[in-house]
C-alpha cells in the first residue's frame, strides 16, 4: 500500500514538474518569439542599410562619373591655358624685334639731328657756299625717319594691346584653374569621408547585434532541448515504475 502511495506521490510530483517544464517551455517559446521578432527587425534594418548602401554606391558612382567629366574639362581648360601662353610667348618674341628696330631708328634720328645742327653751325660760322646737306635733304630725311618711327610705334601699340588682352585671358583662366583644383580637392575629401566612416560604422553595429541575437537563440534552444529531455526521462521513469507495480 505504501508503494502505491509513493507511486501516486511520484506521479503527482512528476505531473507538477511536467507542468512546470511546460510553463517554462511556453515562457521560452514566448521569449524565442520575441527574439525572432527582434531578429526580423534587425534583418529589416539590415535590408534598409543595404538599400541605403546601394543607393550611396549609386550616388558615389554618379559622382565618380561627374568627377571624371570634371577631370576631362580640367584637362581641356589646362590645354586652353597652355595654348595662349605659347601664343603670348610668340607675341612677346615678335614684339622684341620692333622694339630693337625702334631703338636703332631713334638713335639714328638723334644722330641726324646732331649732324644737322653741326652742319648748320659750320655753315653759319665758316660762311660755306653750300652746306654738306641742304635743308630740303635734311627735312626729307627727317620725314622718312619720322614716318618709319610712326609705323613702328603703331605696330608696337597693336602688339602691346594683343599682349595685354592675352594676359587678361591668362589671368581669368588661372583663376578658373584654381577654382577647379579647389573643387576637385573638396570632392576627394567628401568621397574619402563617405567611404571610410558612416557605412562601415553602421554595418559593424548591425553585425554585432546579429551575433548577440544568434548567441541568445542558441542558448535558448539548448535550454529548451535540455528541459524537454529531462521531462521525457522523468515520464519514462514513471512508466517503468507503474509497470513494476503491475
């Protein structure tokens, strides 16, 4: 009789333990459902981050194309800048020739003036019948010199205006080139900042959260399996005890 009472006590205790195990199992399932929900939210966030990353990559690709186009334009501007510089050098070389000729002719004119003055002085002082150069010859020579001077001065003025115009264009292009360099440096800084900071940091945070959730899921799964195994063993023990009593 005492054996049957003990059997019922064991059965009752096993029933209580089984109920507790079921309650614990239910609680763990609810916790697992919550974790799965968190995992689903994390996966959704990952997908959002991946979409953001893909959009950022698309924007970066478009920006890279714009930068490549900007590089081509910069090369074109640099070429256009070099061409006027070469032309300016040529003009300056050409301009040096009229300046040299002008200096020579000016010196010749001064020599003629001195020679004419000397002839006049000799004519007056010495009472010569005819000077070495008549006044008409001197005037004609001076007119030729003056005409040559005027022609070269006009040529020099035209060349000088062209040079000044080219220098203004060079200055404007140099300002554009400096602005282009500044824009390119700013673009390099933005691209490097975007590629090294925010996306990498966000992905590291998401990865850490996923690893943490996966570890919790593994631990909970192991606990559930252990509880289920213990419950099965207890039921088997009770069955064997009932069989022995029968």
